[in-house]
C-alpha cells in the first residue's frame, strides 16, 4: 500500500507541475472554416461535438439515422455560429452507406479536414448470451463502417493534411502508457461484443497511423479513450450495474475536438484515466478482482 501511495503522490505532483507550466497548443480560432464530417451526431457526445464545432465556426456535415433529430441539431448549430452545415441520414449497418456519406460531405463542403468517427450501434450492457449474429451486426456498425468511411475520406484528408479522430473506450484499449511505454489493456465485464469492436478499432487505426507516417502522408490519427460519460444511453445502460461516476458529455466532446486539432495520438478523458491505466500495468495482482468489485452482480 505504501508503494501505491508513493506512486500516486509522485504522479499527482508531476501532473500538477505539467498543468502549471503547460502552454495549451489548442487554438480554437484555427477551427474556423475547418470542414468536418461527424458521425453519431444526433445524440450524446456526438451532438455535443456538433455544438462545439459550430461555436468555433466550422463547416459541418452531420450524420446518424434519425432525420428529425439531425434537423434539430443542425438548427441549433446554426444559431451557435456554424459557417455551413448539412446533414445526411444514414444507417451504418448498411455496407453501402459509408461511401455515400463521404461523397455527400465532400460535394457539399468541397473537401474534408476532419473525419470524426463516433457512432455506435445499440449496446446491451449485460453478460454474454451467445448471440453471435448480434456481434456480427455490431462489428459492421462499430468497426467495418469506420474502415469504409476512412477509406473513402483518406484522399481528401491527405490533400488537406487533415485528421482522423476515432472515439473509443477504456473498456477496450491497448495503451501505450506514455511515460513508461508499457503496453496494457483493461478489459471489463458486460461488454463482450462492444469491447471486441473497440479493440478492433484500436488495432486497425494504430497500425494505419504507422503506415501513414512511413508513407509521409500527413494525416493524423487520434484515438480517444473515454471513461463513463453521462449520455442518456450510457446512464440507462449502466444504472444499478456499475458503481462508477459519469463525466459530463460536453467536456468529453471538447477533449476529443482538442485532441484532433492538436494532432495528438491519444486522448484520455477524464484525465485521470491515464493514471488508472498506469496503476493497472504496475500492479497486476488482484486487479481483476478490484475491477469486478465496481460491478453489481449476484449470481443466481
Ligand atoms: N457514453 C459513454 O459512457 C462512453 C464511454 C466510452 C466511450 N464512449 C464512446 O463515445 C461514442 C459516443 O457515445 P454516446 O454515449 O454519445 O452514444 P449515444 O448517445 O448512444 O449516441 C450514438 C449515436 O450514434 C448514432 N447511431 C446509432 N446507431 C447507428 C447506426 N446504425 N448507424 C448510424 N448511426 C447510428 C445515434 O443516432 P441515431 O439513433 O439517430 O442513429 C447517435 O447519434 C461511442 O463511440 C462510444 O463508444 C461512450
Ligand atoms: C492557427 O492560427 C494562428 C492565428 O490565429 C496562425 O498563426 C497559425 O498558423 C494557425 N495554425 C495552423 C496549424 O493553422
Ligand atoms: C502535417 O500537417 C500539419 C497541419 O497542416 C502541420 O502542422 C505539420 O507540420 C505537418 N507535418 C509534416 C511532417 O509535414
Ligand atoms: C444491484 O442490482 C440489483 C438487481 O440486479 C438491484 O436490486 C440493486 O438495487 C442493485 N444495487 C445497487 C447498489 O445498485
């Protein structure tokens, strides 16, 4: 326990010093006129990202399935200051939609600077029931559509030295804990299929990042690792099942946008997630048991 205390104390002091001397490289004005394609934009974190981009004066294409909701988000974005804004309803479980959506965005905005991939299919927060078809479907929505959207958008992103921003989760990250450069991961219960799709994203986009750098193609790849965020769906899913407090969606949305704009490889939100991951790697004994103690489950 003493060792843990010392590590916590030391990381706390280091984090404090960094925060004090840190010069924020994020310049919101630079997002003025930036051309953004944002998925999962009708609700939750995606909706909040739309409002931030609008305030910063970006040109935006929103997409999700529900047209009426997209229309409302679009109207609010206009009042907030979006330079140009369009929406296109699309269901990402259909393999032909990603390319159509990118074509629409490129045609409306004349190119893209940011592709922000954020949508997810309906997630059951429960134990594995053996529904293989559901896993296959979720893989299509959460993973294959990301690959297809990226493939369609890469030429315009490369031309504009743009950015790919991928929203992922703590439940599914191979982490290069930066100070120690230790690989690690934190698997969690009740998220079998969801975790699988997020692990897949991590593998694909971390590998793609290497290849883009090797080919001197200047497109940044930012992977965002989030903890529990207070969106309606997440709160509904986890209520009574997990004892972890949720962080605010507008702040999570801003952290993602900031990470994309400053071209960092990884974003952790809330900030202490990185410390948690650090401890996870450093203290392998009993960590599974400690993690499970945050979940409410009594075996029948
Ligand atoms: N909230 C959390 O606690 C949390 C934690 C870690 C990571 N994240 C990540 O953050 C991102 C956003 O999560 P969130 O909580 O904001 O989710 P959310 O509130 O449930 O929003 C999901 C968005 O995806 C869209 N969507 C759903 N099914 C779709 C489909 N088949 N095709 C196209 N779009 C679809 C939804 O709009 P329509 O229904 O109109 O299609 C909605 O705009 C996700 O990548 C998630 O993994 C969230
Ligand atoms: C960001 O904007 C500032 C002025 O506001 C400008 O000097 C700088 O070159 C811009 N950076 C990029 C990467 O566009
Ligand atoms: C890549 O593009 C960004 C944004 O335009 C620029 O700031 C950066 O210097 C470029 N990097 C390289 C290696 O050309
Ligand atoms: C744990 O779950 C049970 C039902 O499965 C519920 O009745 C109980 O209130 C939950 N406990 C907490 C602390 O959320």
